[in-house]
C-alpha cells in the first residue's frame, strides 16, 4: 500500500505563458532543436518525394 500525500501527485503543468509579449506566441528554439527540426523536415520532404516517384 502506498502512502502518498495529496500534493505529491500533482499533474505536470506546462510553463505559464507570458502575457504582453510581442513575439506572437512564437516558440524560441535552441540551436540543437533547430537542427533537429530542419533534419526532420528534410526527411519528411524526401519521404514524400520517394513516394511520389515510386508511384509514377
């Protein structure tokens, strides 16, 4: 039997959004995240092209 207090099992919350900023809700990417996003985008485009060329 687990003895867990009520406050110990809180749901994980996302960081609060800053209000009044003028960035339009843009997500700030770190350089590593930017490279991963670019690589995933490139792979997605390559996959779509492979499928299109295979169907032709």
